[in-house]
C-alpha cells in the first residue's frame, strides 16, 4: 500500500509487529513504514507526517552517498578495504587478471581491453574472496564461544541489510560491502547474525546475548552506520 505525504511517496506494509517503524532506503531515498496489523492508516499517516523533516534529511543523505559511490574503476579512484582508503592503480597485464594491495594502492591487473564492468567485477570478486578468508576463521572462533554451528555462509550483494540469518537452517549471509568496512564492524555484523542462532528476535534476550559476547557492540554498530 502506498500513501503520499507532501509529495513524498511512502510504502506502508502491515506486519505482526508491536510498533511503527520508518526507514529511508538508498540509493533513491525510498520511504517505507512497517505498521502493526491493528493500526489504522490515518495513524500511520500522522506518524509519517511527524517525521517529515527527518525523512527529507535522510533522503538528502542517502542520495548524496549514492552520487559519491559512483565508480568508474580508473587510475587514482578512491576505494576502501577494511576501513582504509586506497587509490586504485590499473596495471596493464597480459591474458590473466588479478587484484592485490600494494602499500597505499589497490593494484588491479585486468585483461587487455577490459570494460568498466569487467574491472568492477574483478574488484568485487577480490573483495568477496578477502571477506571469505577473514570471516571463515571468525565463524570458527565464535562457534566455540557461543556454542552454535553455522552450517553455511555466503557473501552476497545486499541493498538494505548488512547481513541475514536463517536460524532454522543455520545459514548466514553477509553483505559484500562489509569488505570495505573496519574489521570491528565486520565482526560485529557476524556476531549479530550468529546470535540469531540463539535468539531469532531483537528483544531483551538478543541484546543480553550481544552484551555478553561482544561488549561495546553498540559502538561498532554506530561506527558501521557512519563509516565511509
């Protein structure tokens, strides 16, 4: 269901939840409200109207970030890895292709005549492999601490979430973009998803588990939100 408030389209979804939730999603600043089943539409409208100033600020923020995130994968372009900024350096190669960190640069050796999309894919594949190398030992570490078992782990491109968990099957997905974030932010997201193997929701039990296993996790959450 969609409503319009002062020219802003708002998507309303009714769910089995206790409170109203409002979010603004990148890259276009889409506004969505999740509402409890019993709440009337006029209440949802009043709630969204009361948040108009915040919505506009968030829309400006996410669209600005989307513009800044545009990449052409050319020499000198800034890219992030584990929270640090690197300049991309394109090195002409033969038939093979590779990516590596060399000092303050990410050195890319694409195949001759590689298009922008090919260079993008090459860098994303490198991020994916680095993320797997980092996360797999972390999963083993936290399995021992928590007493849980992750049966499957995947790195995916995700638009609105840093991670997801299927508690029933023990499966965890992590956002590819986490390879660009500081290590402690990456570990926080992994621990967050693994705690869902103990507690599927986000209530008091979940927060108590987070406090127990990863004290200071809220600081990591805040840093993840504000890091470039």
